[in-house]
């Protein structure tokens, strides 16, 4: 059985990592090795995870050290390395020439990775390959306030390069800013650069519409660069706290074949390999789906794909471990994924989607990836339930309940 031929090594310890560990366990009964930085996480105490705490484990040298550790422990098995956060990707790719022979790291080289995750460069590729995106102005450090924006507010401001951005914290720091006036834009620019960030900023036209206009598209591209799986998630609700803004909270899978075909063409043209996901928003003004970014990894919400019947771990193993040829699958199953308590979901999701949510619940086509029957240890379960209760206060602090 394939489970005895490989060991998953997951870098990161959030819902992303747990969801992938669950996918591996469901498909193959295998236990994943997870390297996290903190003793308390959704992975700690899990029966399906060998959780190892290491400081600074996203550094280039630490990634190699940790991967080598597992490779030495299992010299007769393939070691599958997956990054479960943006902060791990550069280090994984930088080490591609250095891993032992039994290590498989399904990532593009560092040069391609750095191009794709840098939003300024990503939008240049979008223009080249016909991927729609919001109207954009790229601001470079030192321009001052004398520039002219080619669109009216509201405005979105975000860093072109996220990793270094978070290494320069300041009190009002957010993942992205939605601002009403030009004066607010100028102030945020000053705040970001005064904190020490050096790279460019992305200033964009705000696409109108609540969270339910968002989409996430998760893909797996084989070692041959051919896309094997695509799954569109219709985001119904996101998180809204400063550091978590944009994280998905409720998703229903639904087919969007035209969008998938366009993104497939892009991924295959650049010869991408491994997992990717696109953040997309539907612009009701012109009827187009517009890309915000590509993540060169499976996303935090990746279990929305596995839960719908398209196991992501199985995609990877069949391609990279078993060497099987695979045809393109575009997900069609409708399924509900959430990482918040059901009551919170219904309190804040647009009511026009409540009937769909109830229908999927009645069909048992619903999942919270953190609750997994084989992983029912008391301490971990209590910690997860405590974390779920926190969402009540978090949403109450930043959103109005729907009516």
C-alpha cells in the first residue's frame, strides 16, 4: 500500500497543515510530520500528526535541517514536503538543489516563485496571458504624494511582497486596507514605509460587493506541468480581523468551467507545478472574474476541495510517488465547508445563501476540517472547541449580523 512508501512533512501548524494531514490520513492512513513554531496549535496533540516544535523553522537552513531529519529517519521512503504558509515557500524552493534523493518537494524554482508571489510582477503576467485583474497603480517607495490615481475611491492598498511586509510591524498594520479617501491612502503609505518596508505597494480600484462575490480556485499541476485538478469555491464569508482579513470562513464549491479554462491556460503556459490557488472577485460592473493574487501552495481553506470528494493528498501521491498519468478533473460536486460555528455562519452570511447552506447540511454535504472522528483526543478537542467559541466575539467586534 502507498501509505508505507512515503511520509508527508508539512511546514506550518495552522488549519492549512491540519487539513492536509487529514487528507493524507483519510486517503492512506498515514501520519504526517508537522513542524510548527508554537506548542499550542490546531496540530498539537493530534493523533494523526507527529507534531514537532522548532524555532525559526521557516528559515532556509532550518527547512533543510528539518527535512533532512525526517529523510534520515525514513531512508527507505519518499519524503513529501509541503509548505503550509507563504513564509515557508521561499525556503523550500531555495533548497530544491539540496534535498536528499528521497525527498520530493513539488514546487517551481525560486526565480519563478518570487515572480508569482510578488503582486506587481504577477499582474504583469496577468496582462500577458489575458487574466483579468482590478485596475491597479503600483506605488514605489519615494514617490511621495504627488501621484495621480486613474480611478476613484474606495481604494485597496496592500503590499506587493507580503513576507517582508510582516517583518516590519506597526500598530495599524493590516493584510490589506480598504480606504475611502485619497488622504487615507497617503497616510497608509507613510505608515507602511515609516515602519521599514522597502518594496512596492499595490493600490487598486475596490471591486464592489460583499464577501459572497469572492471566489477561490484551487489547482494541482503535475510534474509535467499539466493541470490535473481544479476546484472553484464560492466564498460566502471571510474573516475580518486585521491580521486575518481575507481568510475564508465559509465556502460552497460550485463549477465555473470558463474561469477554470482561462486559469488552466495560464498555469500550463508558465509550466507551473504543484499546488496553487487564486483569489478572485466577481465584478458585477462588467461581469468579469478578476484575480487578486496567486498562492503557490494549497490555501488555508484547502479542505473545501478534499471535503467535496477530490482529495488533494491523493492528487500529489498519484503524481509524484506512484507516477500515474492523470487527466484533468474540474470539480462539480457541491459541498459546504466552514471553519466557524454554524450559528456564526448563519448570523453573518448573506441570507440569500442560507437555503443552499441548509440543503447541503441536510444532505450531510458539510464539513469543518478541524473535527475529525479518528482524531478525537480530549485535550485537543477541548482546545478546538474553545477556539471555535472565540469566533462569536471576533465577528461581533467587526461585523453587523445579517437580517
